[in-house]
C-alpha cells in the first residue's frame, strides 16, 4: 500500500465501505425518484401544459385577446350603424307614426263606409245625378273623419311612413335592433371594454395553473435531480450486475458451486496438490442478512486432488471450504467490477475474488488475502511473481472494504474504498468470469476455524 494511501487510511481520510454504501443508496434513490417523476402523470400534465403554452396557436390566441378593444370593432360599427339609423328622419317618423293614434284612426277610416261613400260620390261629380247628391257630398266632406283622412293622407309624415314601411332601411334597422339588443351582443361589448378580460380567460387560467405547477415542490425536486451531476453516472454506465445475495439460498442457476476449470479439465472439482481443503459444494455456503458467507471448516471429507505428474487422485481431507463461479451467467471483459467483502488475513487461509477465462492463466485478482494484508493484480502463471501484482498491508480486517477494478483498453486500475492503490496493463482477449473461494495451505491455524469469508454485494458496470 502506498504511503499516502496508508496514511490517509489510518487517519480515516478514506471513506469507509458503509459510507460508500450510503452514497450508493442515495444515488440509487435519486435515480429511482427521477425515473418515477419522469413517468408520473404530474410531469406529463406539466409538460403537456408547457407545450400548449409554448405553441404558436396559444400565443396567437393570447395576443388576440390582449389586443382586442371596443373602439373600431365590428360591434362598435354595428352599434353606430344602428344608432345612426335610429336618428334618421325616416326611421324616427316611421316609429312615431307606427304607434300614433292618428295612424290607427286613419286605418279605421280606410276600412269604414263613410270614406267608401265619399269616394263613390266624388266619382259622380260629372254625372247627371251629381246635383241631386251634391248636398249629401258636402255634408260628408265636412265630417271630421273625411277631413282628417284628407289631411293625414296628404301629409309628408304619412308619405314617409309609407315609403319606409317594408324598405331595406327599415329591415336593416330591425335586424340591428334585435342584434344590438341581444344579451350576447351586449356581453361581447362588455368583454371588449373590459381591461382585465385576459385575466378572466381560460388561457390565463392555464397560465396560472402552469405557474403554480412550475413553482411546486415536485418540479423543484425534479429540476434538482435533472441537474444533479451525480446522476451523470447512469448516463455513462449500465449496471450489468447487481448481486445483493438477497435470497435465503444461493441461486445455483447463476452461481455454480464448483471449480469450473477443474470440471472442464477432469469432469469434477479438485483441489491443488498443496491445498488442504476439499471443495464441498453448497454445504459451506450461507446467505444471511443479504450477505454471502463462505465457511472454511475443520471436518473430514473425501474429494480429489490434482497432482501434475499423475493427474486426478482421490484424497481424504481434514478441512472443507467452498468455491463459486459465475461462468454460466456473468463474464467480464471491460468496464468496472467491484465487491464489498470482509475476511481475516492469515498465512494459511486464503480468501480470494479472482477473474479467469477459459484457461487458468492469466488470472486477475480483484483481491486475495495474504498473511498480513491483501494481494491484487495479474497472475500470469502459477507461482510467478511480477510487477503486475501488488501486496498491501494495513487494512483493518474487522471491517468490510469495497474492492474495485476498472479496465479500459488494456489499463487495469485497482481501488479500495474509492482510492486508487495499483495499476497495471494487460489485454483480455476474452471475457473473464468470477471465482470466489477459500483455500488452506501449510500448517493450518486451526484456532481461526471456522473461518468466514463474507461478500455483501457484487456490482459491475459497462460503458454505454
């Protein structure tokens, strides 16, 4: 471990695994909250209303309402036309005559017998009988009705009345009278004269509704989340593995409790010649409180050992331990892989998270417990030590740590609790899968048994 990292770690300047977990949970909650908001009816309503208010149709309607005025309007022109017609002599005279008792009397005279007799006698003024009936004619001519009929019938007002009756001018006046007297027309005039008409419009109500939504706590939170730089992570990365070990039993459809390479080579799991444990399938695996526990125990078991000079041999073991691989459901070539783990360091008990492909080597250790700490790096062949591997000391093995490996175009970067501790280079020509295991070597420190290797979670990200 570099001196700078070691000092920062000792002084508590490196975030703890629990702090990183809290940050991740916060980030996930922010992401989920944003997704929920983006799919909500409230945001849809807001965006629909915003689109409406921004539309040319709405803006045109808004300007139209705001620019309306009574002066110069069609309604004013109609009203002025009606007023001018109402002031004309013909219409005024017509209206006056049409309701006057004189017209009623005149019309009664027209229907009466006296006028009929008078008109008949007038036709006879040149006949021989005229003299005989002259006295009767003089008497009728002097009657009030005939004198009124003659005077009123010859008057200018009556002639104007007759001319106006049925005229286009009167018809137009009557149309305008009905129109300008209607509630709709007068309401329209009131609307045009109202300086606050836009504030009473449906358009203004929509603007108020939008402004209220725009200032709401919902939209404030939405904008805050949309601008949150932390969420840029999900724009760049896909979470391709999020193993939380949340079940009660190991999901063997995903995790194979076998030594994959051993099964491939020999058809069955085996231990290496110098290893003291028998890989015991699922028996030494527990899922408790969303944590995977791999137990190494002192107990007798029968299994197989691989002796390079001979091959696969049956063997009786005094110890058992588990091994898991992800070859059937997850393989990794480039991106990020990380795990939150805890294990006790010891010279005789090794707990490891490694990545391998179809062949045993190269092998990439995300971490591997050592006598005094942890090793990480690239193992190019068995027993080979190189500059591509780093052994670190000083980690508190009572605590969980987050081990992280980032692979980009041949560059491998290891981090512990977010701080870089090592980097190296290699090119992976195939995707690698995960191996989780504990092995025993040398004179086993039995006082440390049973030994627990814990994995709280495993995550992997791929660049979009």
